[in-house]
C-alpha cells in the first residue's frame, strides 16, 4: 500500500479553488497512478475529515521546444475533494479564505 503523503502531492491554490472552499471543496495535486479510492483514504488519513466525493482530472504535459529539440512537460493529475456536511473543514485552507 502507498503512503498517504506519496499520493497527495500538494494543494492547488487558484482563484477557482479559493471560491470553492466555502462549499467544502478542496483541490489537490495527486500522484498520476492514484485512483479515487486511494485519494479518499489518503485525505481522510492526513486531515482527519470525512470525504463525500472525489473528482479527478488528468492534464497532458505541454509541448515544449528549444531549438531543434522538442518534448513534453510532465503529466499532472488533480483531484477535487468534496467533504460531507457533517465533516469539519480542512484547517490549512480555512486560513486562506478572504
């Protein structure tokens, strides 16, 4: 089994993610090979909250060129985690709400 901290790479801090904090929706960058069940267990273990649902999206890496050489940046997987109504909020994000 994977370590919870290996699955959850870090928070995604954008304007859209800030707007979803009052709705108890939090965005995280996660490991590419992690599935929704693993993400849910990792969030519950790390932050001691109750997760209602997990939505994931995978973004392809961008095409980059430098002279003749071309390549791609790394793929990124993001997860939007919705907490249950009865769950306490995640303290890390609460300090960032305007």
